[in-house]
């Protein structure tokens, strides 16, 4: 083969490699991530999200996690925002609703 045909064949093979290799690497990564997926964890997160959506007390109600005490925030642990009146956790520095700085922080 003349030098021009060898160079053309090399360029075509290089182009094919550049196109095909990233696709194969992506598919391998996708397969590995699917194999590592933790279905039990996904179900727990979905259940917790559904519980929070259905909770009548709003976003401060947190589903108890395993190994933690099941105490709910009381009025003494909540700090009300002076600007909008939203209840925030007692150790919060800024309001979760309007981002105003909370008094006493």
C-alpha cells in the first residue's frame, strides 16, 4: 500500500476509536452504576419524601431515622422569624423561608 492509503486507513481507524471508545466507556459506567444501585435505600428515601408530603405539620416534621430518638420539635426548640413568622429550628441562623437573620443567633 502506498503511504497515502496507510495514512488514510490510520486516520479512519483513529476516528472510529475516538467515536466508539467513549460510548463503550459510558455504557460500562452505566452498567457499573446499575449494579451498585441500592434499591432499599431508594425505597426508604421515597417513603420519607411521601411521609413529609402527607404530614400536616409541614416541612419541619421529620420521619425518625433508625437509631435516633423519636422526639419532635417543640415550641421551645423552634425560633420564629421576626420578618415572616416561619418556625425554624432553634439552632438556625437564618430563616428557611425568607433567609432573614434570626434574632438570638
